[in-house]
């Protein structure tokens, strides 16, 4: 009987990141179509403060009942106003949410043997996690185009869009952390073609 092939010790950890409105969700959607399991840190960040969680209890303890909406869930708009205006408040919120998201992601990523797991983490670079990944995919585009797409998608004013972009890592900081770059300065088809090419190389 042939011996078992050697098991690779650990699956590769693959992170997907990019600035706001860079095209991460578009990439994630395509990866899912191709058969990857995408763990979405934003979705996890919502789950860890759902009604009944200790995460929500901690947020209320820090910010007060004013951040609870009708129905007992978090009033995200209200909380957003508070943390966008106050760096200390933002860091306090992150200190509640980020460890819980990481713990949940660790639980989820080990449950898909044989599948390619990609962790989509908007603040991967900002939270200093690049070193934890074997591969860091960055969706990249010039900032003027990023602002334009953000305005179109969100209805924010250009100044508000600019503030959101400024609150994140710079394009250069992200590119320094990247092991793979998807250039999203072209149309959607050009982005998808890069994802497909990456997927083919991964399976070659
Ligand atoms: P993110 O998840 O990084 O915030 P999205 O994938 O949601 O970014 O893309 C941001 C916005 O830009 C969306 O409205 C999306 O439909 C649009 N978009 C993404 N890629 C392109 C592209 N290559 N050309 C035009 N619009 C795009």
C-alpha cells in the first residue's frame, strides 16, 4: 500500500485587505464563486456585539445606553458618530471588538479542511496583523478613484469620504504589507481576471 503523502503542517493563512471601497467585497464574492471560504471580519464584528453577547454588554458599559437602538441592538449610526469624532473612543471600541473578532475567526478558519480559506480584514494593516499571514492580498487603486467610488456607493460628500479614507492606513502602508496586489484601477472584469489568475496559480 502506498504511504500517505506527507501532511502539510498548517494550511496557509491568506488575508484580503484594501481601503474602504477599494473592491474587497467584489474580490470576496468572486473567490466565493470559485469555491473559497471567505471569513468576513466586518460580519464577525457585527456578530460579536449582537444582543445577548458580552461584547454588547462591554460596549454599553463604555458608551452608555445611548448606543442601544430600538429592539436592543446596537445603534451603529450613533456609535459611529461618537467614535469618528474621538480617537480615544474609537480605540476603546476596537479594544472590545478586535480580540473577539480574532477569537471567532480562529474558531471558524479551522473548520474547513481541504478548502481555501481567505480572511477578509479591512483593517488588517492598521491592526498590525500582516505578520500573522502567509499571504496578504491587497486590493489597490489610486486614492482619487477610491474617493469617487466611495462617494458613488455611499452618498457621502467628497469631504466626508476623504475623512474616511484618511482614518485608514495609507496606500503605501498597505502596499508595503502586500504579498499580492490586485489592481482595481480598471473595470470590474479586469479585477475579476486577476482573481481568477491568482486562483489558477494557487491550484497549479
Ligand atoms: P470594499 O468592499 O473594499 O468596500 P466594494 O467591492 O464594495 O469595496 O467596491 C466599492 C464600490 O465600487 C462598489 O459600489 C462596487 O460595486 C464598485 N466597484 C468595485 N470595483 C469596481 C470597478 N473595477 N469599477 C467600477 N466600480 C467598481
